[in-house]
C-alpha cells in the first residue's frame, strides 16, 4: 500500500510539475527580444483559445527591450527552457520513462508584419495579420503520434525569402495534447520582435488569421484522443503554411 501511495505521489507531482517556456532566440539573452510571458516563473500553459493570452501570452502590455535582426531566407532559432516535453498519463520521473507522455506536441510558427508607423517594440499584434510559416507533422505508430520536436532544446525555422523588409512579430506555439480528448488543452506560446532584411518582397502573405480568432477549442487539431486515434492523419489547427 505504501508503495502504491508513493507511486501516486510521484505521478501527481510529475503531472503538476512545471513544463517549459520559450524565453529567447539563439544568440540573445532571456526576454531581451522575446516578450516576457505570463508563465515566465510557473511555466504554465494557455488553455483558452478565445483569450488575448493566445496571441503572445504576455505578462504585461508593451514590447521587449530589443529587436533581433534576421535575414530573409535565413534561420531563426528558438531556445526552450527546459527541453520541449509534456508529461502524459503514465509519466513518472523523466519523459524517457513514459510509455505515453512526451510525444503529444505539434509545433507551429507564425509571423505578422508590423504596420507602417509602428515598430515591433510597440505593436500589439492585433487583427487579422498572422500567417503560418511552419507546421510540424507526426508519424503514427501503434495508433499513437510521434512528434519530431519531442525532447529538443532548440527549434529552428526558415524566414520566407519573399517577405518584404521590415519589423515583424514571430510567434512560436507548442500544443500539449495529452488531455485533448476534451476542450481546453495546453498551449505554450512566445512572441519575438524581429527585423527582417534582404527579402525580395515578391509575395504577399495569404491565409491571414487573428489571435484570438484563428482557433476554436473543438478544432480537430486541438481536441483529439491521441492515445487512440484510429489511425487518422493529424489535422493541425489554423491555416495552411504560407510559402513563397
């Protein structure tokens, strides 16, 4: 009985444990060009897709102190703290010891161009202005999904070459689907302030969405039984990825 009680405490503690944030871009310091999120201490997720927090999960209105310079066609790398994971129903001590957990995590990235007359440091990102630039997809095995972002400390994205030069917000989103059989799953979000240079400006981003507004809590990419999906292909939430 004592052993069972001890195991229950371990499982409960792991499920309540902090998860992760995305506090910086590679080569920068924490919260320098990334807007400090409300979970910077707790690491807790956003669970309401209709809240303003779904945009950048900011701790307070306003921008970050700096804006990072990036090249169109180049890479932008986010750093996770700690590594990307989320415990599942049988998680005990580490993600590697979980037969179900740590594999339920679609990763996506969005950008939004700052309007004329404003800067990345003072724009709030409101309106139908966001376009998706990345969406990872899982492989399926034994009726479950396995995600390429699992366990990573850093994730990199390519800035579209065809973008016009200027200031942008770059939004990273990671969704933990371990409890997504009901509405109100967990999402981990950050927004970075970047200035894109060297872009051709030859294409106008399409499929623009707003946050909130891009998702419904019942979207199949957010409300899904990942442990028994019947072999169905994963259908991500939000728009298709913009390509040049």
